[in-house]
C-alpha cells in the first residue's frame, strides 16, 4: 500500500509553487507528522472545511 508523503507538498506550499494543500480526514495524521518537523510550521495555517477536510495555506 502506498503511503502519501506530504514533505514535498509542504515545500511547494512554502515556495509558492502551490497555494494550498487540501487534507482529507483520513490523511491528517500523515500530514501532521510532516508538518510538526517544519521549523516554520506556525506559518502553515489550517482552515476547517466540510466533511473533515482541512485546507492549509502558507502565510509569510
């Protein structure tokens, strides 16, 4: 089974290549593992969406 790695997406978010990351409820723990090792994680802001979805954006 393939496990999604969010490190690359987080890097793209910080670089501005992408504007947001949409995380489904089932993937939250995988995302959190990648998020919590980021030195500037306080700049990665999550917004709750519908049906357990979370939208993360990078704020300078």
